[in-house]
C-alpha cells in the first residue's frame, strides 16, 4: 500500500476501484449488458424514423438487417458479436506471430511454455487478458489444422480430420500416448502415412478419413530426397514435361512470395498459363541456331509493300523511377516518316504488360491517323502470339489483349508481326526517349534530331544488307 500511495503521489493520479467488466470494457464505459442492445435500438430508430421522436414500424427485424447484402440484408453489425470477433482477431495474431512483443509478454505471464490456445484465465488476470481469454473458445470452434510435418498437432486433442463431423477423432487412446502428435502416424523420412499403424489404432471410418482426406500436402524432406524425386521426374517425363514442371515450381514459389509480401493472390489457372509462357520464353532465348535461321547480325528494318504503312512499337521500363516509356513510329512504303509518338506513364507493371499496352496505344494511333492497310511490328514474341491467337489466356494483361484482338477483328487489313530488336531500333530509341519527356509528344512527318541519323540510315542503307 505504501508503494501504491507513493506512485499515486508522484504521478498525480487517483486510485480507481475494480469495476465490473463486460465485453472487455469497464462498467463505467459499458454500463450493462443492455448497452449493445441500446445502441442497436438507436440505430434502428434512426433507420426507420424521419425525426428524433418519430416512431415508425420496423418492417424487418434488426437481426435480418444485419445479414449481408448478398443474403438480403444491409450488413449492419451486431455489436456484441463484432466485439467478440475483434477480440478473437487479436488472439489469432498472437497465435500467428508468437515472436511479437505483445505475444511474448502475454506468454511470459499467462501461458508460459504453451500455446495461447492452451492458456488458462489464471489468478487475478488483467482486463486485457480477461477480454482476450473470453474469445479463445471462438477460435477453437472454427480452427482446423493443416500441417507440414505434423510435429505440433495432437492426435486426439486437436481438430485436424476434415471429413469428420467434428474434425476430432473419437477412437480411444491406443498404442500411442495421449499427447502423441500426428507426425508419429507417418513413416520416418518419407512423408507418407503409416497405414498399418493407423488401421490398428483407429476404426475403419476414421482410418479411411485420415489416409484419404486429410490435407497432408507439404512434404517434409531433405535435399537428397528431393533430388531423388527430381531424378524420377526426369526418367518418367519427356524434356518438355520436365521443363513445364520446373517452371510451374518456380511460379508456385513466386506466387507464395507475392501473396506474403504484396498481398496479391494468383489463381491456379493464371499460374499454369504463366508457367507455360515462361517455358516458351526460355525456349525462345535458349533455342540453338538452326541452319535455316536468319543471321541476326544481318537483320534490318524493311520498307512495307506499296500502299501499306508500317508501324513499329516498343516499350521501355524504368523500374527504379517507376516509369514506363512508349515509342511508336509510322512509315510508308518508301521509308518516309508519317508520325512519331513518345509517351510516358507512371506505373509499375511487368515488361510483357508494358509491351501489350504499347501495342494497344499504337493501334489507337493508327485509328487517329485514319490508316487503312497497316503492318504492326514489335519485338515481344509473347504479345504478338497472344494477339494473333484466339485461345483464352489468363495472363495479367488479358484485358489489353482482348482490346487488341477486337481492334484486329474490326480492321481486317491490319496485321501484327514479330521482329527482332535489330529491326526495331527506332521504336526502342523512342521508348527510351519517352522516359525523359514530361508529357506525350507527337511529331507529324518529321523526326526528332536525336534519331534523324538512324532514320536516314534505315531508309537508304538497309538495302545494302541481304538476308540469308
């Protein structure tokens, strides 16, 4: 008491007695259990009435008004349940972030050496802990374990069997201790169920539920075991299949990182399409030269046929400054300049998305110029292929590709072709130049001085080179 009075004197505060508590709040704040109902009543009167003291018929019960809009309600929250959910959310954070400061303090005082789910109220708990403890049951009611190696999941105490009505095993403790974990039901270093042991301990229904339905999807294994698996994959699949497996594994890892660090979710269909796309890009880059391939050192830009305009497009990505540059050049059959465009955007997307956006911008430019017969050329093989194909895609730029396909369908005299970078240098230079522009710039029938020499060289000197 002497210490308390000394602290009171130094801090200049009054001693407050123990108030009764409700929903984690002192009674001075939440006067009684009727508080939440009183708040709901005020909200209902406000909703149905037009004036402060006006009493109107409540045509729908407040509980039904609290249903989601999809179920015919308006989504009003029921305060008692909402408060309970918020407390449960804090318990969930303690469970998932055991190294946080709050979790370590709580564990040291109330559940030392245990999980928060195994904690007890204890003697003379604080207001905060009493409130959190009241919601632990809510967490347990909806908790279902999914595990990697099963080393922390209790066989008979935790909820982990998905096909069971209560997700708990009802077979009596047998052969294994009561505190045994799920890991003891698997074969050592194999990541598979020990079916003989399971069939001896549990009844037929529970054994089948464990062996067939339980989500043991993560294989705990060493690097050596993974190499053995990889050798089996190489022996069972052809080269294309092995490549697709490798690209899919890589996309799964990137998907995991994107979800954890950027909170972005990628559907399985998008993942598979991206894996196939990555494999195709890998083959394009690493495909050895064939006898009938053109020597890229001799590749140059070529004039289009008579009465046809050629439009080259490209994009440049400045990741550091989070900017995108788009370059477009339009020339006729004699190599004369019809128009140039430089445009800068302040966005951060993947390179292939930028290329697709540049193609769509180029198409809109053709429409503005009123061109009829147009040949579009770009050095993004993936974008060109997706534009010309009619199959559904699940890439990040699907909306942009749909626009380019629609424009191609409405303009039958247009064509989109792939060219190598060596034949697309001017568009690439304009795209990089666009990164320095303050706004979109368009030149008509002339070129900026920075690239004029390149324009003249492609117009007059490219005929000196002969493709093989």
